[in-house]
């Protein structure tokens, strides 16, 4: 932190103006009083490096830093289908850390597999909404959904799909496929890199993932999307993947990602974090990232709307958990 020493010999009026100018150029000084931020704010990613949540966090953290005037380090805290990272955030003083929250972390709450309740956190902003699908490796035995589906029907429950973990949105979508006669075996991996390596190495037959999270592998030709859980094609996505409704699966759990903090965080800190989120939308690097990752242009939500959205989605996921008999706290 750099401090500018203003000369005591200046006239009072000049001293006041100089002091104001100094405070605007001093990192974090303006926020120490108004917004309550005088220390770094950890942005916790409840998964390991390399996945979509980690990529998003490392894009938005610098933009949030500029708005808050304090450091915003990205901290990976994988484990417990996201519960480890959320619990770590809740253990910090309210408002001094936040979590890059996603559907992958909310679904375990609905399934009874989380170590916290949704009422312990509050939404700050939603930053992403994007489709998910089934992905195969390009040099594997399956060139299309038809190839993969045929093999799944001939060998029910034997073809393996890499997922984020037990009690996830991935399990819900695989259950929806099973109802249509496409039975796969979920193989959970704690780290995103492990899932991707398992597919490319042939350990699993397919991957449930958002195409935007593996865009480099898609563009390089290492992976191919064969099924998209959407009722319409996605602009910019190469190939001709089958769509969910075409195979009888109308359910589509679009991935969402945003920022949450502790429910009892000071209101001024929540407002400051929300303003910082809003400023991210104008960041050129963030806009490019969104476009390259097939993110909906309607993704952004402010604090109150995102908080209501989380509770609505929790209710929907609880209904799905009951419908597919996925509850883990019976």
C-alpha cells in the first residue's frame, strides 16, 4: 500500500482537496470507512483448480478488486460436493469472504448431502447460466449420441460417465436418461482435471459437463459434445449434438454460477459486493470469457433477485430428488 504524505504547510483549503485526492489514489482507503472493507476478501472456489468455477473466479476477482479497493485472492477449497468451501466461508467473520456458488453446490443441499442450510448464506449476484451436456472423446468409439445410446442400451449400467460427485445435478440428469432407457454408471471425481483426464485417457466413456468449461478441448478436437440438454442449439457450438427433447428428455438443468456470502454479513458489505459484481459486466476480459463459454446474455442477477432464485431452485431440486429417489438423508 502506498501512502502520499501531504505537506502540513499548505493552506487549509488546499490541504482538504489534496487529502481527498490522496485518498482516492490510495488502495483500499476509500472503502475502509464507507463499505467496511479494509482487509482482503477471499473468493472461495469449492472445487479444485481448472474447472468452470475456478476459471470464472480468476476472471472476476481482479475486476472485483478494482471496485472494492482490497485484494480478492481466489482460494480453492474442494470437498464434500462444495460443502467444505461453504463451511470455510461461514467460519470467517461475516462479509470477509465469499463463495463462487453454483448449481453443483446447491443440489447437494436439496439431496440432504450438504453440511449447511441455504438459510445460512445469501445471494450477492449471479454471473453465469449455461447449458450442460454429454461429451465424449473425439478419438473414442462413439462418434454421435446414437452410437453412445446404442451401446448404453446394449450394456445397461456398464458405460461410465464422469461426474462431479455423488448427490449432484449430474446424478439427476443421469436419472432422467435412465427413465428413457439410457442407463449409465456415474463415476464421481472430486477434481475437474481428474474428470477430464479420465475421459481423454479412456477410463470413462463419457463426461457430464458444460461445454463452456472444456471449450479448449472442444476447439482442439480432443472432445465432442454428442448430447445437449437444451431445447435449442447453442450458437457457436460446433458439431450437431442431439437435443434432450429429441430423445425424450425435456429436463434441462442449466448450470448457474454466482457469488454468495454469509447471511449475517453487514448490509453495507453485501451492497459493495453487489456493486463490484455489477462492474464486472463492463470488464472486457469478462465479456470475452462469457462469449467464448456459451453463457446466456441474460445471466446477470443482482443480490435480491439471485437470493430468491436460489430458494426457488432449491425447491425445484427437492422435487426432482423425490421424483428420482435421490435423497441421501432418508
